[in-house]
């Protein structure tokens, strides 16, 4: 109990320690049909610029840029509007079951804090489960020297609403694939999972390994609203972290939707011009937040390594919940 309280304390200290510091922010944003038409609206592009330049890495979804002009225009605008950072992007092919409806996954990242160290288009040919996804994950590995985790993998997914349960479960197979291929445990799965309201029934959740497996922590809670419309409240967009090491490298309580409507004082209609989703985001610890790490290792000394890791993981989940309550 003593070391557990110490651990909880270390979380609280961790929270205080990083506030106001130079954060490392990972974001995921469903742009709701981003292409030619949105790129011609200067107020929309301006809001997008403000949102994306907050992030070190930003996953964009529903990029439907059939003419191939909107994305380069967005990048140019990001670069001309942020005097501190430079931005680049890595994009998937156009993905989708029908020729007439395709989307790209795009990762926009700051070139001064992040480099791409690997990319992998999941082939979706798993025996017995061929073509599980409508938009197969485009998996990217990033090096980020400022973060305590140093290198990590992002697995994006924009599920098909009617196939949410199936696709979320299949994401677990993608995770296993990536772990083997790159010999890493440090993975975040993120995006518009449609993981709420009518699309993910409570009774089906026990069949989704992405939910039931203990090695995964869902950082955006079920009660969260990631939708812009005031008439809806659904936690569609999610961030799920895999593994104890990566869970420790996350700033506690930092995962949340970014309500750009209230932040930038937009009307609901103005916000809906940009997207019907809020972006979701999480902060990774940067190297200077040593207080947290020090206290953690102190709490773990003297116990058997394996059990203490297990304990730590339960305590990570528990203190995450406690902190959620405290933060209300
Ligand atoms: C749902 O998944 C099944 C099997 O993977 C697929 O045949 C079907 O087309 C999917 N539905 C949609 C709307 O993509
Ligand atoms: C396109 C865009 O976001 N332009 C903005 C760039 O930043 C200046 C202020 O620094 C704004 O006034 C522009 O609207």
C-alpha cells in the first residue's frame, strides 16, 4: 500500500511537473471529407491550420483529395503560418472497397521534432479473415528524440460504422503483426473508431480483443464527446496505448478531445464547416519530466520485477481512473 500511494503521488507530481512545459502532442482528426471544396474556404483552412500546428504528429482521416491539390495546399499553409516549426506529411494510398468512395490516412508531422523511421500498409490478407477492413491501417513508425519513449508506432483506423465491432477486433491482429515485424511494444492505435452510440453495442464489447486485452489502455473514456454537434454526444474518436512502457511515457490525464469550437469562439455552424468531429490528442512525456520517472522507480524497488510490473500496470489504470474523478 505504501508504494502504491507513492506511485499515485508520483502521478500527481508528474501532472504538475509537465504543465506549461514544451509538450509533445499526438493528435488524430477526422476532417470529414477533406478535399477541393474545403480547401477553397479560407476560414476553414485557417482553423485547420490553427488546430494542426498545435500537434507534433497529427493523423488526418477522411482525406478525399481526388485532385491531389488540397493536401499540398494545407502543408504550404501550415509551413507559412508557423514560424517555429516545419511540417511534412506521409500519406497512404487511397483506400476503400468501392472506386467511388476512397479515403487516405495522412500523418502530418513537425520535421524538427519527428522523423519517419518506417511505414507499412497492412495488406489485409489474413487467412480466414481476408479484407477485414474497409480502410486498412497505414502504419507509421516515428522517431521523436525529445520524448522519453524515443520511438513509437501509430496504427490509424477510421472504421466503417456498420462494421465497427469487427474492424476494432481485427485491429488487434494488426497490432500483433506490427509488434513482430518491428520488434516493438510501443504502439498507439488511434482514430475515428466509431466506438460508441449506435455503432458499438455494449453486449458486443466482450468480443473485441482491442477492448478486452489487458495490455491495452483506452485513454479517451466512454463518456467523452468527440462530436461537434450539440445534439450528439459520442466517444467516436479514440486513443489506445499498448504496453506498460508506453503507458508510462504518456502524460497522465492529457488525453482529451480538443474543442476547437469553444477554443476559437466559433458558432456551431462555423465549426461544422471544418468537421463534425473534434480532434483527440494526447501528450507524450518529454525528457525533462524526470520527477515522475524517479518516483516511479523508487516505488518499484525491492519487489519482484515481474509482479511489480503487473502491479504497476493495474495501478496505472486505477490511478488513471482516480485522477479522472479528481479532475472533475
Ligand atoms: C462489412 O464487412 C464485410 C466483411 O468483412 C464486408 O463484406 C462488407 O462489405 C462490410 N460492409 C461495409 C459497409 O463496408
Ligand atoms: C491561413 C492562416 O492560418 N493564416 C493565419 C496565419 O497567422 C496569422 C497570425 O500570425 C493569422 O492572422 C492568419 O490568419
